[in-house]
């Protein structure tokens, strides 16, 4: 039950103070506004699975040529 005890800490899915600290750190390092951060993280979330699919397709194409 220790895993569920973390959920009883607050009503939000993540610690709001931690998320605020992370946001401030990202702003301090990159100097981006909230819109740019949302767009870049959204692009990363879309590109990561596409990269995995591309590598899979390349491996499959190489395997097909060697047979």
C-alpha cells in the first residue's frame, strides 16, 4: 500500500510545488515561454514514437534485402 499513500498527499496528479520549480528551471535554462515549452514537449511526444517506427521500418527493409 505504500505506492497508494503518495496519492493521498494532495488532490493533484503531481506535486504542484515540484512542477512549479521544474517550470522555473526550464524557463531559467532555455528562456522560453510557456507556449514554446508546450509545443516543444508536444513535438517530442510525437517524434519519439515516429523515430521508433522509422528504425523498425529500416531494420525490416534491410532484413528483406538480405534474404
